[in-house]
C-alpha cells in the first residue's frame, strides 16, 4: 500500500469517526442543562396556569373557592419542585461556564470543548492536549460533599457515576477507531468537601495542573484527536 493510499484511508476513517461523534449532538449549541432548564421552567409555568385556571373556573361557576384549596396547593407544590430543579440546573450551568472559561485561558496548546451530548446526558467539559483526553464533570453544590476511596457522595447520590460513564463512553469511541490515547476523568466540586479522592478536584488551578501533567502526545496527534470532537 502506498503512502498516498494510506493517508487517504486514514482521512476517510477520521471523517467517519467525526460523523459518528457528531451524531451524538442532536441539538447543536444547546446544552443538556439548557434543555432541562427550559423544560423545568415550562412545567412550573404550566402548573401555575392550571392553578389559576381552577380558581377562575370555580369563580365562574359560583362555587366556593376554598373547596379547591387542596388541589391548588398540590399543584403549587409541584410548581415549586420544578422551580427548585431549575435553580439547581442554573447554578450548575454557572459553575460549568466558570470552569470552562478559566481552562480556555490557562491551557495553551489544548483544545477545550463544552457540552458534548452522549445520548444519556452530556460531558460538561472535554480537554484534548499533550497529556491525552480529559473528561471533566463540574458540580456546584450547597451542603457538604463526602469523599473517600472510590466514592464521592452528596447525600446518598454518588457523584462519580456520571463521570465514569462519560469516561467509558470516550474510551469506547477512541478504542473503536484504534486510537490508543490516555483518557482521564476529573470531578470538579465547587463547594464544601470533606475527604479525598484521586478524581476529585477542588479548584480550577488544581485541575489545570493535573491536565498539564505528563505529555505523551505530540502536537499532530493532539490535533487529530481533537478534530473528532469538533461540531
């Protein structure tokens, strides 16, 4: 096989991989958080309209309004639940944006991507550089996060689960194309943390150091791997 044919086949393989990765972005430019934030706000508004509608309808019929209070209260409680979820999503979005902007400032020679949709959620931030591919999950939480060996928990919720799913997703895609590239996961928690874990990061500065540590890829390989994730 000639060098020209080899390069041509490599280009075709790269294009197919890029197309497959792009298939995981059904709504370009719209993040997982944005989609869910608007959904929660719409549901909250719908509940408010239903509650108002019930009162107006009873008033129109000339019935006693207090009889509808239990139903209206349940509707309003449901509205409050959706608003609380929306606020948590909004807070998480701000945390992601803060980390993303700082990484783009600090990581020269790296490619930094945000909100890569995988079909089961999204990868908050993905960095491709000389140290390999870095999958970053960002959490901005109130309360205390408890970290330990093999576990980082917020209440009963295991925060490493999503990060590890995203890591495996990226590894599988790269392995399928025969690309031997290191993939590392980092969980950034913006809030109070007790304990330690090898994947836990408490600040953008600490994350930057971990990403810059250990150069194993040359600039050409970095560019080729990064091209897979361009939208």
